[in-house]
């Protein structure tokens, strides 16, 4: 049975896009202290943390010996295994592949070794088998882990696979000075005075 708190709206937070006011500032300072001076440091091991949101990118065209894996590319499509390629083929293409393999190897395509499957696919017209490597590209950066995670929840559909990665800002002296002033309470929120 849900408790009353489970149905309550989350508290306003800068991390989730609410405006800056005394309450959202206090929440931000509490989260900043946790992530950079408190228990959150155990998660990332640096007090000079900047929480970056990264998205996974795949780069193609590597020599197989210098790649994480192989991929077959055809027009706008790519498949990361011969089995994945096979499953996307229609019945006619599967029959043609099997006929070609049976002629040379006396077995079906899926019975070949994976290396032989890659080689055969690479010999097909308009097919390219090449190496791929993964890299993580920074999308944006946040003062707190909660803000980075909130961004991922909002924008996952635009970027695909994402993660929070912690960069050390130890030598980013301006960033660290401002962050320390916020944590120490010397840089505070002052409400805007109406003119």
C-alpha cells in the first residue's frame, strides 16, 4: 500500500528545472555538499567533482585487429553480428545465403564459424565489414549527480545510451573557488528586489 509520501510531488529542485529561489538554492547547496564534501564522494572518489553526462558513440572504419568488434554496413543499416544480420534478412536473402554456403561448405549459413560468416558477408555486393570502437562523448556538465541524472531522464530519447561520468576539476581553480564559496556559505542566494 503506497504511503502518503510516495504520492507526493517531488520537492522543487534546480536539478529538475525549477526556478531559483531560497528553497531550490538550499536544496542545491545540500546536494552539492553531499556530492563534493559528504557521503557522495565515496561514489566517485574526488571532492573536485564535475558530473558530466556522456552519450555512447560508435565509430566505424577500424582495422579488425584494432577494433572492439566487427560490424556489417549496408546503406543506412548496420549489424554487429552475423546472427543479427541473418535475422534481419528476408526469407529470399536467407535462402540465397544458405545456397551459397551449401555449395562451398555443405552446411547452412548459421552452421559456419563466425569468422567464416563475417568473411562471406563481406564478399556480398554493397556490404562492408569493418571494425568499430566505442567512445563516450560529453553532452553537458553539472554541479551535482542529481542534476546529471535528471538530464538523462529528460533527454534519453534524444541521445540513446548515456551515463554520468565524474571529471576531476582539481585544477579548474575558478570552478573550485566558486563551488567552495557556495559550500562554505560565502556565496549565497539573495532574492531579486523588485524595482
